[in-house]
C-alpha cells in the first residue's frame, strides 16, 4: 500500500514553542496538504513496542488502571506479549476516537484502522518494523484522499522530536522543521493554560526538564551526518521579528515555490492578531517574546535557570 515517495514535512519541538503558528504558516502554501490534528502516531503506535515489554511488575502496578482499561488484566499481572500490545493499540484508538481528541481518527475511521492494524500485525518481521509500516499506511491513506501529484504532506506533533531518526529513516523524502523558543516563555505559556487544560498543569520543573530534553534531542539529530541537511530550525523569536524572511527560508528548505508577494500574503493571513478567541487562558495566546518577565515568579525564573541555564545561555536567551 505504501507510496512513500511524496514529500513530507514534520513540525516538531517542545510544546508551546510556536509549532502551531509555524504549521499554520506552512499549511497556507497552495501545494501543502495538512493533517489538521496532531496524530501522535509514534507515541501511540511505535512507542508501546519499545516500552511495554520491558515493564516490570512494580511499574505495571503503578499504572494499573490504564493498563487494565487498554490491555486487560493478564498483561498487568504477567507482562506484555505482542498480541496484547496490538489489541491495546486498537482499544486505545477506540478510547481516543472522540470529536475533540487528537490522535489518528482523521487518518482512518475505526473499521479502516482495524483492518490496517490487522494487516500490519500479520506482516513478517519485528513488531517495531510493523508499527512503522502501519504509520506509513495511515499517512498514505490520508494523502491519497486529500493530496495530489506535487503535494507535500504536513504533520505537526511537537513531541515527534523524540522520533526524528525513525521518521527520516522510514520516509526518504521527509524533512523536519524544528521550532525553538526561550524555555522561560514556554513555561509562561504552560502556566497561562494550566487552569483551562489539565495537560498544561505540569509545573515549572517538569516543563523545563521537557524543554531541556527537546533542545538536546534537536542538537542530537542535527549533529547526525545522515540527518543534518534534512532538518531546518526556526527560532520563535526570529519568526516574530521577521516572519516573511523566516517563512521564505522554510519554503526554500522544503522546495516549496513561492513569490515574495505570496509569502507576504500568507504572513498577513496567519497574523496572530487575526485569531479569534485568543489571549489569556486560551490555547492560542498573544505569542509575546519575553512574556516570562511578567508572568513567572522570581522562584520560577530561578528554577528555570537552575535546570536549564546552560542551554538558555548557549542559545542566547541569557
């Protein structure tokens, strides 16, 4: 089924770094086909085969409710077999298949997903390879419906930064757009959303550790000789300062033809000031550079700098 020869762009980076804005800008190009929700394809389909077989009983017991709900009682008590994980993936799809959820639901409806999963499970080879093939099948299915010759598929899941090596090895025509933002502004953004969205209520230390990890991963992939020329990094602050220049660099990197006039029109149409229902407590905020100076307490700032001061310094944020 797979036809992996069409171009793919994956937007990654620490959450709340501006990945949604970057995705909106790229998606405005007339040849780009955007998957309009975060698929989380690798955490949902690939990661379980890495993580679950190695889980020991104490670790399983700490997560017993989620395990029983998705995988049943026997994997909780005896450990995970391959068939348990495949069955749990299908159950997880069912749980997450709601109108406002992220996930895989826009790539395939339940019956189609079940059929693709069964086909993947029956293929020869290790489960990780089968999971990667299933991810490719799902992207292909979406592209075959929405794309055409000359189109580029665009997917944004920020934490796919953990899987850039797998993405670039699996898809020969894939490229990565990595978004970087001052970690203290990332913390400020999480704090602003914490009362509205449970996933944002992480705490300053957890956010900064996640940001530090994302920065390290970006450096790791960019330093890899096989991947370096397939990853483009954009700073949120540079995008705010000169969006047209930064967007033109992205389009040039991705081989997306544009004129300066088209770039200007895209930037104007995606201006955050035009977004409805934005601001304090909203998913889309004002995107202020240096917002942390007003929002974070002195204790929060000290914690940010204690955890990731080295990274903040060499990135030029301190």
